[in-house]
């Protein structure tokens, strides 16, 4: 895919070449299992311990509290089912919000079938959870609060530190899915006041198939994978040594480059937000305008399908055009044609949710790429709208914070 | 580790260079997530589907019945907890045997704490399970039988097809942990009559961090990882594309080379068995003499510690000696100094269990390497015995099938 512009980095990122270099010896000649006592094994064990320290440093944690997994989905399942199992005798109530990732919502639905009660807090129209609502929802039988750090679709960053203060005061375990934030914005488990934190390497230039869970010392949680004594008997299975080493390297790189890169991406993000508002009629910005992932832009284009935009951009008809990869809805559910459950949870009508475009940038994306993509998006939107039987130009522009009452977004549908 | 002789291939194998080559593009430029609809995503999806077909071909399965996981430990946990969850209303009884891997035993112990009943069938002194004992143990409330295909420590191959006939007739779900057999001896899910089969890529020259589960069409099993729609909603989480592609390549290579390699390794194995019996006094061969993994040798050397042998071989004192990596007990529990639960389950006294040496060979190991290792083992045993306060030469030799009554193995301790 020569010259392609990849703007779907919330789904996955390109593994950093330095990360691949770091992994390489552990894929080939240094193949020993860290569970073995001879020198090949102890070398692998040292490499894992170094990666653990590197990841711990990235999130301000003690390395003893880091446990490697196969990714954020495993970590999220472990957090929810593991705490539920360990604390069942205390109570069977969990608090989350309506705009969580499926790897949070689906384990919770599973628990509901087992008789657990789950409170799904609403968000405001920007996708923000109110910490006071968390406080009000906590009951004597609440054993877990799970709130995402930043939404993978609309980029809204939640007031985690404020929620962490509440859960800490009330003595309720607090889990945060930080798959979208670790390596992209500062994450400090103590500042945030979290007890459990999920992360995935491939979201920040590490390899796929490896992730981690932070478990604050003293938090009770049943293993999801029982078996050997790996990870202090909390997560069994032969270590994915190359993957873990890669996650360690990605953590080290992120720790040094994160701040400057976040500033650069936030500049690009704001540029896109301004540009689409000025150059495309009848759009709505989804997610919070400022409390937002640096690399995330999400907007709905009235009268057309996000899927159509996405496919038109990725398979351009002009021979010399560059393919552009953006997303609509969640990468985990595309393939289904249902509108994003997150946009619906924000109170958006299904028609507008269907028209959402998500642009998520990463370190390879330049101002030039972004400008190329913006012109292409505007041209595709124009073309698709010209064919649309429903779209009429000149509806009132929908922007962040506008309620569905005060906005004509629905008028065209 | 130049010139090292790696004889611990049941713990992990060296990833085949062809496998690494196949993975490489998916680690770097082809980094798209297969859950996405644009061309980078569909390329990744095609690569995963090809790997699925390749693995299915290796085990005689329909590709629709293959589900990728993070390894055999996840697959084993999934099989046990997933079937238990799905069939709980039918009954709460599971059958296994005493010599299983910890990734089977520990999930079962977890279920026992929840009120499940588990029957642990005994094995004979070679570690073999009697199919008739399985038949006799099945009750109306039995929902699962889980028996390993071949023991990771002593190499004994179980009569899976005979057991599969019984479970099939009785309508009980049959799970087989095939981590040690897939890619090493012929495995055919229909011939074996299994409903669920676990496997791990790194056990047959694939990468660490990826495995699979075969789930026969129609078998009810609850997901272990809930979330996105990956793997037909049965195993959520962004696909480990490079890992899965590597597993597919390893499967393809194994399918073509397995038979000749199994024959070669069985020859080496028999050579070792004969050699140690002829050249080292007072040893006992552990596991079945013929119904045994081609690359596996396990014996106990009376009067000395396996740990001492292992460390002496891996850190040789002579400057020009080649390091040799063998195992004692399970790789998953070494680091603890407890004797192998498997050898104890066979009725072996703890002293002899402590003296076990496991040699597990793979395609890189030559006759020359093996002969070098044998001389070194004999020399180390001689040296350690000369320092032993308990060992007295001339005890009756302990061999396969000798009971502890008919053998003086215990006399020295």
C-alpha cells in the first residue's frame, strides 16, 4: 500500500521498527522459556523483568504490580470477572457507563445473566461521565467501578482522577481500561487513583497479542488463566517473550516521546476540527472538544453513510489518488452494519451515527497527509451527497454540545 | 549460546526461520487489523483465514471449527471453564486424570471450590489412563472428560481414540490437551473422536503467544474472552496477526515434515533409552516405553537431584564444554523445588522424582549432539554420586514397569 495514509490508529498502530528490532533476537536465537532455570531461561526472565520495569515506569507503577496478558480484551475480561469472582461475597453490583468498549460491556452482560446487577451510568452529549453520578451510584454491595480512560471512538477523556478519589474514599475497586491512553497521554496510576488498569501494546506502536494489567498491591482478583506459576501465579501460560520485550521497548520509546507527540497531534486534531467545520456543511463533531485524545477526530456527516465514505477513501477510483484509511464505528464491530452503540448512547439518532467518520492519527501522520485526507473527505462527501435521495443542503450546522432539539440533523432523514 | 545443545523442546521450541520470515510483513508494513473493512484489514483477514485452514489441515478439522487463542493454557482454561459454564444445568461433574498439566488441574481446582466434583482417574506406573476407567467414571451428571494427548513430562501417549469412542457413545464432551502432540505426531480430531482440542504454536516451531482451540460444530461452550465479534464472537480481542500467520506456517511445515521427523526422533529416543540403561547404573525409565512421544526421554537417576544435573549440564565447568539444556520436572513449576506432581502421581517416591531428567528433542538435534549429551550426563551423574552421602552403587536397577516393591530404588534414600 504505497503512499497510503493510515488514519485508523485507534484500531491498531504500526509497530515501531525499533520495537521489531528489539523483539527479533527473542523470536529467533533467544527462544528459551523464562520458566526454565538454565541460562537461556534466565536471560528470557531478565528480559521480561526489564520490560515489566519499562512498562511500570510508563504508568508510574511499581513493577511488582504489572502482569502481562495477551492484550486489553483479556485484561478487561480479567478485571471484571476476576474481581467479581473474588469479591462476590461482599456484593454483586458493578458500576460502568453506557459508552464503554465491548470488551467491558460483554463481560458485564455475562455477569448479569449470572444474577449480577450492573448500573450503566449515562454520559453527557460529549460522552463524559459525571463523577458525582458515580458517587451517587455506589451502594453497600458495589464491588467494582469500571470506566474507560478515553473512549476509543469519540476520544473523550474521562475525569478518572476525580472518580478515583471517590472510589478510594468509598473503598470500591476501580478499574480503568486505558487501551487508548497508555503511551499517548500521561498515565499515572497513583495520580489517577486506579486499582486496576488495562493496556494493549499494539495501541502504542508495540506488537499485537500482548498487553498488561496493573493490579494495585492488595487488590483481590481471581486469575482468568489458571495453570503454571508464571506472573506470580496470577496469569498462567508460557510467556510471549518477544511480545513482552516489544511492549517494554514501546513503553520506553513512549515515555520519552509522548509529551512532544501529544502536543503535535493535538495541533493536527484542532486543525482538522476547524477545517471540517469550515469546509463541510451539516456536520456534527462527536466527543468533547478539548478533553479529547490528541490524535482523535470524530464527526458525523449528515445524509451519508460512514461506511460509504470509508470505502470510497480506501479504494479511490482515480489512479493516482492515495488510499486513505479511516474508520466508522468501532473496528471491533465493523463488518456488522449496526450503528455505533457509543454514538447512540450519546443520544445521537441512528442516521447520524451511521454517518460518523473517525480519524485517529499517530506519529507517522504529517500535516501534509492530513491536508490531503481532508480534501479527499470533503470531495467524497460532496459526491455521495449529490447522489443522496435524502440529503438537503442548508440544514443548520450541528456542532459539539448542540442537543438534538436545537439541531436540524434529523430533518434530512 | 554458541554450540549449546537444546534438549528441552517440550518446554518450547526454536521458531523455524521460515516461520519468522512469514510473520515479518505482518509485524511491520502489513499491520492493519483484520476487523477493519478497508484493504489492509481484508488482507489481514485473508492471512488469518489461510492460517486457520493450514492449522485445520494439520489436525484433520473443518477450518470453521478452529479458534485462535493466546496459547494452550488459554485454550485449556477455556475448554474447562467454558464447558462447565455452558453445561452447568446438565450436571457438575468432570473427569480427568492425576497426571495432567497444571493448566488443566488448576482450572479444575478452581471449579471444585465452586462446588464442582472432579474425578481424578489414576494412571498405571507408565502414566497411562485406562479407557475402561473413563467409561466406569462417567455419570449422568458428567459434562466433560479432559485427558491429555501426550504427557509433557514423561511423554506417554494416551489411548485417546478409545476414550473418544466412549465419550461419543455416552454423549459427554471430550477435551484433549494436544500441546505436546500437534505438529509432532499425527493428530486427527475425527479419528481421535475429540470435541475440543488445545494446541500452542511455540511447541511445534511456531511463535510464543498464540495457540488454537478446535471446537467441534455444535459443542456448547461459553467464551472466556467476551468483547468484540472476532472469532465468530467466541474469542474477542484484536487478532495477533503475525502470531497467527506464524502458527499457520508452522502447521504447513509440520504437515509435510512430521512423519519423517517423528521416525527420526523415535530412533534417537530409543538409542538414548538403550544407552542410559546400559551405561548408567540404578536408573529408572519414566513413562511408557513405546507409546511415547518420539522426542521424549525421561529417567530418574537414583541418589542425585535432577536440579543438580540440569544446572551442571547447562553451566559446564570445563571451558570448552558445550552447555546442554535439559529439564527436570515441569518447566511451569521449576523454580519451585517441589518434586514433579506427575512422577508422584505414578507412585514414584519423592526421592526418585527429584532425580528425574527429561530430554526432549526437536528437529535441530542430531545424533552427534545426543551422544555428546549422553556422555556429559553420565559424567555428571558419576561426579554427583561420588559426592552423595546417600547413594550406594549396586542397588537393583530400576526400569520401566518395575514396581516400587520389586525395586530397591528407595533403599538408598
